[in-house]
């Protein structure tokens, strides 16, 4: 079979080849966008497996998103024989963390079926601990906790380092928050990396286990790792340091989540024998696009000296199009996509609309729908965030782990089943005093003194129901044997038993209920397929999903749809035709409120730092484009009933373009001719 595979060196330049073949120590590939860094990783995996005798289970590659992991797995699949890649780990940091925690649960004091909290469940816990309804305050505390975790700062340390009373308060909440998570047998998103790092730090045996397991580690998008991820990489690779990291300091866009570019520089000091390889040829973009990208990023101070050139030809001029308002913008972009697809005989999937913030998506979705253009939104509200999906998932989570208190609360109250708020409060207090999960408390005789039989009845009935489902799903503790039913049967029974469809029709109007019920059916269908394809038990599946829930919807195939994405979520990807929309001051750069209070010099410094991060985001956006790039901005936007005048983004000028230039990104007819033609076509169709 391997005879049919392409030769390994095909499609690689000498510098890439060097990076792929270098195995004498840690290696860092530092290079600009589209220079083939990710390709180096996929080729190196193939090299390790095909030529160096590495077994797949000893190789791991880490990416930033599930989508990137899937794409990489596909690419590796095309350069290495299928039987050689079995057991290979290509995943996000978070998925690797889950895997480690499942295997090492005992060592970190968790049971193997611990649950992974979604952001809003975590928020609920913070809310209770802070005892406020002030959403801003809750979010601020949650952010502080997250940043601490990602910086590997423990509660004690956080409290010691605090300089203000409110920081001290937040640090105290941090401590109770961790304790609450513990008692729920839950971990949050940040823990997925923090706990494995802590474990490897403190437990020499575990460290050796993982170091001998992962004998070669590759990390993509290295510039966006935070302290915690850096530490995990360091501990996993150990003194042998068989590591290849690739990254681009100009694409660091996650400082707000605690990522630090210094990790790139730190590598050079932590690994004195680090080999640094630069790539300079860009294989993605036409020269005009690349020049614009280089111009913009040239306004940032340089950390490393990098050059980037392309021989793909000059390409079409970049279109800069001022629009009257956001509706005109959305409509025009939709029209242009429709026309260009027709003329260039392109696919829908060749087009991407990229924007700074999620809230910009809605109006584009509507415009695309109006023209019947199929699209998908990534990096936005995902399927798994929908309330009805979360409701069903709460039941499944509870079945998988009955110590998952947030899931308990959600499931027992949705649909309502005669368990009132006051009953739940009594239950909560009782469980709190006894330091046991809510579920376990329901069966304690002690509770009988606090609740009337009519209050206790429905509670126990509910828990017995969950117990039966657990038994059927094979998650029962003790010696009860699993029933051997399929996941599909159990799922159908569950949804029928809780009368979820009726609940929807009782609470929403006809259409709302129908839509929601359809979503539930989609979820069930997807779960069943997944259980069958991946031969997963229902329990494994639930664990698996709890994780994707917080990342993104899984879209295994590459459907022919226009891609809509935030700039952040577009990192690492490429599209033939890119529309960069809402390129205005206030949106991109998006600077939030000015930090005027306090030290003005400091405020100016932090403002400058934010502009620089936004500029990197702009650089990421421009460099996603392969053939054409169109930049749009609105002269005014509605805020409430008012029209607010807008200014074009400073980045347009920095690209070396005029803000009112109306160039045409697509060859052939003029824009007006094309629109007219399209309109007449649409009328006929
Ligand atoms: P980013 O910084 O955006 O993540 P990158 O450096 O990871 O970009 P890749 O995605 O690996 O770049 O490569 C960009 C494009 O160039 C891809 O389509 C890839 O297949 C192609 N490519 C990479 N190296 C070569 C090469 N030597 N010859 C031809 N095409 C290449
Ligand atoms: Mg890449």
C-alpha cells in the first residue's frame, strides 16, 4: 500500500525538509503565515512513522482547535499508510488533557467518570459563591480565576499576590470554587490542562509513564500557548526534549486568554540546544495579498526578523469597499459571493466571510439566507450551546456521573416534575452540611426529617429513574450487569420518559417547539451514529461530548457551504476568496473602553498593546486569503434607532490601500454589470 503514497520530500522546500528530518534535539520552526509550518508537522509525523520506526502511539501532535486536529489527521492520512497511524494522537491540548485525566483520575483524586463543566455551569457556581446577580462582576471573577489557572497560580498564591481588596475577594472565591468543583467531581475547562501539568510536576511515576508514552511531541500554533500549556509540554517531553514546535509571533491573538508570546523566546533559553528553523516562502497567497499583510504587520515592533515572499503571481487588486450601512454590507457581500461563484465556477466552500465579533454574524446569515446561499458558522454559538441540547445533555451527564450537581439541578427542573425551589434549597443545604452530592442526599434518611413525604416523593422517583437508566447504560456501580441494550434504544427511551417533546409544546409556540424538537432529533441522530461508528458506549460518548460542547460542533465532512467565522476561529485555515467585513475603527481594532483612570502612561501602554494584538488579528485575517481578498467597511451603523457614523479601520491604510478605492477583486465583468446580471438570473430562477 505504501507504494501508492507520495514520496515524503515532495512538496517541501529545503528548509521544510530540514525541519522534518531534524531529530537531534528540540526544534522550533518560526515563520510567517502560509509558509508551510503546519505542513512541516504533518510531514514530520509521516517521517517518524514511515522512516524512523516510531510507533504511532508514541507520537502526539497538538493543535489549537478540534477542527485543526481533524484537518491534520486527514492530511496525515494521505501521506502515511492507514495501519501505521493507528493509535496516533492528534488532538487539542484540552483533549489530550482529558485523556490524561481519565487515565490518571485516581492519581489526581477524581473518579474516572468526572464531569467537565460547561462555561455557564461554571459561571453558575461562581455566581453562587459571589452571591450576586451582577453579571459583570461574575464574569470578572470568572476571568480572574481562569487567568490564574492558566498562569498556574494557586489560590494561596493569588491571595498573597493580590494588591486590592477586590482581588483578594476574587482569590478567596477562587479557593471555594476549586473546592466546590472537587465536591462535584467536576473539572472546568482550564483544569483539563492545569491538573495534568500539576500531576506530572508532583508525581515522578506518572511523569515517567507519560514521557515514555509520548516519545515525540509536535505542537502547532505555539505562539498561543499559555504558561500552563507550556509547562505541560515541558513536562511531557522531559529531558529528552523530542519536540517540534511551530509558530508565528505575528499571529499571537490569545493574550486575552493568558497566552504569552514570551513562550517562544522562553524556548530558546529553556532548551539551549534548540534548533531554530525559518521558512520564508509563502505558498498560500497571491503577492498583493501578501504585501498588504506584510505592510500591516510592519507597524508592529518586531520580535524576530522574518521575511515572507510568494511566487504565486501578483493577483487581483484587493477590493476595499465602503458600504452605506450594515444591511447594505451584508447584502452586497452575499451578492458578490453568489456572482463570483457563478463566474469563477467556484464552490461555496471557496468563500469565507470573516469578522471580528460574533454579533456581526446574524445580519450576514440573513443576507445569505435571502439569496439561498448555504453557509456554516464556526467559532460562534454552536449547536451544543442550544438550551434544548444542554437539557438532554444534562440527563446524560447525570447518568454518567450522578455527582454532577449542576446537571442534577438542570435535569430535575427541566421539565418541571413537582420539585419546587424550596425543596431544592432544603436538599442543597442538607447535602452541603453532609458534604455529599445532591443525588446521594436524596436517599438519606436524615432528609426525611426536613421534607414532607409529598416533597420527597418526586425527588426519589426522579433519582430512581436515573438509577435505572444508569443500570441500563452500563454505568451502574456494584455488581449489577449492564443490560446490553444499544445506545440508540436507551436514548429513545430516555427522551420519551421525560416527555421532553410535550414540555417544548407547553412552553413555546408551535414553530418554536417544532424547531427545538428538531434540534433534539438531530442530537439523538448524531449521538446514535457516533455510538455506532466509533463503537463507543453511551457513557464514553457522553464524556466525549461534554468536551466538544465547549469547543465546537463536530463537522466531520467538508460540506459545500460558505464559511462564516470569527477571525480568531479562522487561524491556521485558508480559503480561496475572503471577505473581511466590518473593517472599521471600533470593530477592528476593537479596543473596548479606554483605560483612562489610573496612571495615564500605563493606560497608553496597555492601549498600544491592544492595538498591536488587534493588528495581529488583522494580519491573521488577511493571510487566510489565497486568491482574492475583499475588505468592507460601513459608513454608518445602527445603534438602537440611531445611526452612528463610522470611520474606516486604520489597518486599511496600513495595508497600503485607499479606504475608498473600489477595486474589483474578481475578474470579468464590472461589479455593477455582475450585480445586474445576477439580479436578472435570480428573477428567472
Ligand atoms: P499559518 O501560519 O496560517 O498556520 P502555515 O505556515 O501553517 O500557515 P500551511 O497551512 O502549512 O502554512 O501551508 C500553507 C499552504 O501552502 C497550504 O495549502 C500548504 O498545502 C501549502 N504548502 C506548504 N508548503 C508547501 C510546499 N513546499 N510546496 C507547495 N505547497 C506548500
Ligand atoms: Mg498552520
